[in-house]
C-alpha cells in the first residue's frame, strides 16, 4: 500500500510541476506575444481556470506528501519526503501570500477596467511564479529520489 501511495504522490506532484512549468515558460510567453488586448484577456482567463483548479492540486499534493511522510517514517527516504512536504508548504504559503492576491485581481481585469500598472503586476506574479516553480521542482525531485 505504501508503494502505491509513493507512486500516486510522485505522479500527482510531477503533473503539477509540468503544468506550472508550462505556464511559466510556454503559456505566458505565448500570451505575452499576442496582439493588442488578447494577451491580457488570456492571462485573465487562465487566472480564472487555473485559479479554480490549482488550490486543490497544491493542497492535495501536500496532503499526499504528508501521509507518505507519516506512513513511511521508518522507511528509506523518509527525510527526503519530509523535506519535500516542507517545500510544498512553502509553495502553498507563497501562493496564498504572493501569487493569489495578484491573480485574484488579474482574473477580473478587462481592457476597460484594468489598472494602469497591470503589466507590472503580471510581471511581479511571473517572477514569484518562477520561484514557486523552482520550489515545487525541488519537492518533486526529492519525492522521486525517495521512491523505494
């Protein structure tokens, strides 16, 4: 049963890393290259879509990692899993304090109501997102290393 938990947790976190990596290095560049207001509208729509899904994915990944850490506390790699769970906690705290407030504003913007500094706010979100992606990649690497 522990082996199944290890694999499921690693796959769930790995998929989350893939989505967030794609947002950071592919989707944002595509949206930023669109003409006129299309990019800003795309960012807002993406914020609504992923903003609804990602909290469950982040918290779910953390919960799975915590369960693995407790269930496997006497097994090889337990320290790696605990460290990965700690990094996932950091990613959730970062999200709540730094990224979600910007996303909550962004997802309501239209070309008619967006603030004058909307590009700076999106750039700030992207910079924090790069840091968060690095954190969850590290967590994923630790989980993958802890697989028995």
